[in-house]
C-alpha cells in the first residue's frame, strides 16, 4: 500500500518524527489504519519490529506530543499535527476499550460537529426526483419503482466497465494535467476487486503511483463512473497525493508523508475528491461524459443525468443519519436498513452493503468525511467568484489545510 520516497529526506524536527512513529504504530493495532506512507522505510521497519503497542500508551503519547507543540515548528504545521494528534488520541482510547459517544468520536476524528438531517429536506428531494422521473406521487412505491428502472437503464454492461474506466481515466488525466502540473512518471493502475464495503479505493504507493481498486460486486452506472474516476484519480486522491508528495514532502514537510484513517486529512481528501469532477470539467459534466460514452458506442443522456444529480442532492445526509441511528441512537440494523431503503430508494441488497461500511470497526465513522467534507469544502469553494474556483480547488491539492482553517477563512 505504500512505498518509500527519497523526496524531502532532510532531517525532520523530532516532533515530526515522533508523530510519524506514533501514526505508524496504529497499523499494528488495525491493518489499514495507515492508508499511505511514503516516508523513510527504515522508520516503518523500526516501528514494525518494535514491541507491540498498547493503545492506552499511544493515547498518552498523543497527548504528550500535542502538549509539546508548536516547538520549533511554524504555527500552520503545528496546527496540522495537533489536529491529527487529537484524532489519534481518540482512536487509541477507542482501541483501549473506552466508551466514547459517537458524535464526540466524529468530532475528534474529523473536526466537525454532526446532527441528524431534516426529513423535510429528503421529502423535497424525492419530490424533485419524482418530477424528473414523471411520477405523480413521491410518497408511495411508484417513485422507488421508477428510480429502480432509471438506475437499470443507466447500468454499464459488465464487459464494458474496464473499457469505460480507461476512457474516462485518460480523458480526465489529459484535462487535469493541462491545469495542474504532475510528474511525468505519475501513473494510476486500475484493478477490479470483490467483497469490499466500498465502491472504489485509492491505494497510493508513493513515487507518484496509485492502484485504484473498483468493487465489481456493485453495478457500475454511467452517471456515477465519471465521478468515481475523478474521485479516485484525476483530480481527486491520486492527484492530491502526487502534488503533496512533490511540493510538501519534497519541501521538507515530512508529516505529509503519512495518511491516516479517521483524521482530518480524510475529511479534506474526501471532500476534495467529491468535488473533483465538477472542478475538472465544470457543471456540464454530463454533457462532457455523453460524448465519451458516444465514442464507446454507449447511449447516455448527460443533461438528464445532471438534472437527476441536482434533484437528488438533498439526500446527501441520509447515510450520515444512518450512522447516527446506529451508533448514537443504537437503532436495530434492520431499522437502519429500512431507513436507507426509504430515503435513498435503495434496494435491500444495496442497503445491506451500506450497512457493511457503517458497521465496520475501522470505517463506521468515515461516512461523515463524505457528507461534512462535501458541505464544508463546497461552501469554501463557493465563497469565491466562479473564475477563481479552479485556483481555489488547487489550494486543496497543494496545501496542508484542515477543517478549522477553512472555517476560519469563512468566518464561521
């Protein structure tokens, strides 16, 4: 999942090295906690070969390191590391068996406060979808049936998925590289996987290379595949990793050589990636995608896809509500599955797939990175004129921003 990088190999402040050592130790508690590491491989080997970490000791170490900040670090770097130490402390306390309220857990991990959404917002989204689908009543089974039919008509034949992935990856790569400089050696390899709780995953390998896994247990749809490729590759996760490895790690900010699950990094990265397609292509992404599908001999109504996306946008918070029902209000899984089926118009098997993600010990809080990340970054991107929006998106790729910094810039 990670590889070494010689970039930025100059000696780092002791506090940065200890932060990296602490973060690497969490992978021994839960494999996959370290999503990517491109720093000194000797440090990772040393941590891997050391004594088995005790969660309570890791929590103590996180608190101690946070008290020592800023030390010799500039304030921005100290703020970044401090926010991530707070998240790691919470994770260590969870690993130690401490009971922590779900809302408090999400706040510690991602530096956001979450609440249940308003069902009226979801009803209004259903009404807008009903208009688009030609359904006279949005409150009955007719909407779910019409939406299911719409989704079936949007499916990509299984034997065409790989071809479509490569077409969109190539088109987005060319478009993104014209706006944001990427190393000539950067590369994304796509792979198909099964039995995963997610639809796609970027494994950043370092040295400007990624492996993107796409879960073929889930049917791929023409309206969502461009978003998936933009999210995982161009200008989403892969592009962000490349830019930060070259500019930040290469500039000596070794704390950027590690990417840890359940930290503010994740909220920033997922929010960035969920805005990636519109950032690269613009609001008429559907019409752009329509041309690519046409070249592949596939019929896709891009304008209608854009309208459906706008109509259903009010359902963004449903999955976070489901997490709150599960972990804050302790609802039964069957009740939560019914909630997902009702508001997302999801078939039972899709609702159960979502529950796999929401009940995973490592990923159970992660849904908030998509919901709150999309909201916060969208508000921040919208705060500048349209002609400055792409440059502002570039800041997300290039700067070590955290949620509190975005809120400060927004004055909230």
